């Protein structure tokens, strides 16, 4: 007979953490870099996993495809009500990070520094990257290197829509990834309440919720 209950995934993760090591799969990914990890922390809308050496990752609860038991004993996790955004700010001060998105097994970005945390996005930089990424896109953020000097990210209430407006008003050229489509060297010509338009030949319009990243020059 099937088990019918009203438990949530978060509550099940809390109990699972004490029982087993786990393999965590991100939505759309058939393989995972987060295998044989222990669940160390369960926040309000994320959990943190570690293998004690190379993995120390924040995983967005809404991007979890599945969690499998693995061989090995779990630990009792820290349980709190901290949200993903707040915990990302903590990570930004200490680590460079690798960023994972749904559908990609490899990191979307590697060894980047989180420079800005808005209300619904982060801005990350490296020697070759200056990119805005909405929180809705982020599946996981994994520690890469410990920073030599503490990074103090700009924490703001700006939204990704506000960012687009600023870029549009400044005629800034961007590379844009929207729902799997890549638009290179375009400018944002219009920003409405829930969509924007770029200046390519097709005058493409796209929902703001479909933005994967905005890379500026």
C-alpha cells in the first residue's frame, strides 16, 4: 500500500540528512556532481551539502530534480529559516564560486566572485565575466576557492528588471541568454512590467522570467 502523507520535501530532507549520504540531482540533469554528499544545513528554501573536501554547495530547493540514498551514514543537519539569498551573501564574502543551472551537469560559470546581490539576482565577475544571473536560474552555488581578502558584495533591493532599465538607458551592449537561446552583441530597446525587447533584426521579445544571464562588456 502506498504511503500517503502531507510531508514537504524540506521536512523529508531534514530526516534524510540524519540517515544517509545522498546523491542530489538538479532538474534536467541526468548526472550529478553532488554525489555521496552529506546534508549539513537545511534553510528555508535551500540546503547545503558537503563531501568534506571538494564540495560545499548551496542547493536551491526549487531546483532539485531528485535525491537518492547513497552508501554511508548521514549527520544531524543545522536547521534554520535562513533564505537562499542571505546564505549566498555569506558565501560571497568568503569564496569564489561555481554556479550551476538546470539542464547543465557542468558548472555554468566557474571560479567567479559574487560582487552584487539584488533582490532577485546576483552579479558575478572574473577576469573574463561580468554577468547578472537571476535567482530563479540558479540551481546551486558551490565553493571554489577561499578568498585571500574578504569580499564585500553590494547588497541592494534592485531587481533584474531595474538592471535591464539601467542597461537600456545606457545603450549598453550585452550578450543575453534567454530560455536556452543566445543573443550576442545586442542592446535592450524596451522594458515592460514582465517582458523586454532587444534590437536584433527580429526585434525579439522575451519574458523577464526566462532570463538565464545578462553579460555586459
